[in-house]
C-alpha cells in the first residue's frame, strides 16, 4: 500500500505541474494577444514602410528570449510581451486596411483561427502518439513555404496566394499539434514563455492565412 500511495502521489504531482504549466502558458498567450491588439491599435496610422523595422525588432525579442530563459525568470516574459506589442505594430497598417475595406474578413479570420487552434490544439494535447516527426516535417515545410513566398514576389503564379495560404494552414496544423503536445509533456515551468511564444506565433500566422483567404474571396 505504501508503494501504491507513493506512485499515486508522484502521478498527482506530475499532473499538477502539467496543469500549472498549461495555465501559465495559455495565460501568457492571452496576455500577449492583448498586447498585440494594443500594438495594432497604436500603430493603426503608421506607414507600411515601418512594418519591416517592427518585424525585425519583434524577432530580436524572440532570439533574446532563448538566451534570457537561462539567466532570468522575468526577462523572458517581458520580452514575450514586447514581442506581442511589436508584432501588433508591424501588422497594424494591414489590419487597418482590412478594417476600412473588408471588416467582415477580420471577424471571419478571427473566428476561424479560434476554431482551428481549439481543434488541432486539442488533438495534439490529447493524442498519445509521438508527434516529433510531425513537428520536424512541418518545420522544414515552413522553410519551403517561405521560399515559395519569395518566388511569388518575382513570378506571378495563378492561384499562388490561395495555394500559399492553404499549404500554410496545413503546415501550422502540424506545428500546432506538436506545440500542444510539448505543452502536455513538459514539466519545466520555466519553459512557459517559450511555449507561449511558439503558440502565439502559430496563432498569428494562422490568422493571417485565414485573413488572406477571406479577404481575397470578397
């Protein structure tokens, strides 16, 4: 009975840490999304040309998070929140354009993103199958998609925009499942900011893919 009790206590501890990590991570995702919305509002009248600078600054925050997580408990969270604001500033002119010309596309993209994350996130969190291979394949496929996007800048491809968005959603379906499985399997509470950054970045890309689809279908 003593061994059984010890086993149950250990299992309860793991479950408690998993729930705590899940709560912290999703709380950080929500806070980052709110700061993203704030950045989008503050930058609604900014010029498109400034977007690239904000993107660079945002990804500099992501890179800094990788190093800060080893040395500080609060710095990764601060950098995550800064990333949210900067990404909001970066895409603010585009969101303002849609708000003025096709506001319905924004609502449709937001609703579709919520359903997409809930569906594939639940699958990734609940499945017992190891999704490491799915994560690796999706990661390399993302690089191929970026190359395809660069090619489209110089070469007109009929239906290329729709193809780009649909393939992007397929890739981020895999990445979303992988991220949520990592969230369930990890017991390191210090990993919450990095997991939140990955989930938020995936959600943002999914939203932009849906926005492209619904915006172009007008």
